[in-house]
């Protein structure tokens, strides 16, 4: 998991900050998204956690928050009206080409190799393929109102961002499914946190985690549903 940290920091600086926050969102007059509303390094305050659990929770807080911020930035661009931007799309194209090597490196190394080849196989977690992502985005007509170059680029980016969200959901839901203690107006948490345990329910979490690891492996609703579906398939099918 920690082998992906350099790639996450690279993604953070080159894409989430430099490309989106500095170039794209201001160019299209879209509101900047606040870092503090998405990234929460607050689980270290939870009592009775082992030091390694605290460290893992801080990693998940950073990675999940970064991923949530990235997906919201992409969705803001994908929701632009058909003729919005004009010359700004030229600026966006240049910025996208400059940062493309960083994005490709991150996707191939972190999402497809570290998770798809190593982590998911070792821990028997589901993977999110390019084909699944492409089919989902096509079904949703993601950025469908935009011109082909913008639509294709945004769908490629979104495909990788969805895969990142999926792998982080699996890791966090299996290892440290605790809600963040932070609260307030405007805070945005990953969707899978809805099924997490409260910060004061450590013992319940440990009992539930032991059960889940022996059965479904995670508290993620999507994965539990997939596990249940596989359990009822007759032998030989």
C-alpha cells in the first residue's frame, strides 16, 4: 500500500493541484474545491487504536480524500455546457498533453500494477477493469454533450479515477472502516463511508472485521453484494 505513496503525491501535485486547481477550473470559471473539505487526517485522534492502525488510517484519509477531490474536479469539467469554454479548450488540451505522462505513469503503476496485479490477487479483492469503466461511462453518457476530444480525454481520466476509487474503497473497507471524527458543513466524504463504524465503536469494529474477513472480507456494500451473489450460484455453473 505504501509503495503507492510517491505516485499519489505526484498525482496530487501535477494533476489535482497544478492541472485542475491552477489551470482548468479557473479557466472555465468553475469554483475551486477546498482541500480541507475533502482530505481529513483526523483519525489519529481516535482512542484505543494501535499505532499501525493510526498510520494506516492516516494514509487512507489522504488517499481517499485526494481521490474524492479528483473525481469531483473531473465531474465539474464533464458537466460544462456543450459550447462552454471556446479558446479555453485549447489551453486545456495543452495542459492535458503536458501532464499526460504523469497520469499514465500513475494509472499503470498504482492502479493496474500495484493493485490489479499484486494487492487484489493477494487479498482476493475485486478489480475494476478498463472495459467495465468504459461501459459504465458510456451508459452514463459521461461528458456526452462535449466535443469528441474533450469527451474522450475526460472519459479516459474518469476511468482511471473510478478504478482508483474502487481500489481505495476495497482497502479501507477491509482494514480500517472507521468514520472520520470531523464534522461540519461542506465536508465531502467518500460514498463508502456511509457503512463505516463510529469512532467510539472500536470493539464492535474488531468483532465485525473478524467476521467479515472470514466471509466477505470487507464492509463495502458493493463487494458484500458480489460475495452474496457468488454464494448462491449452484455448483457447476
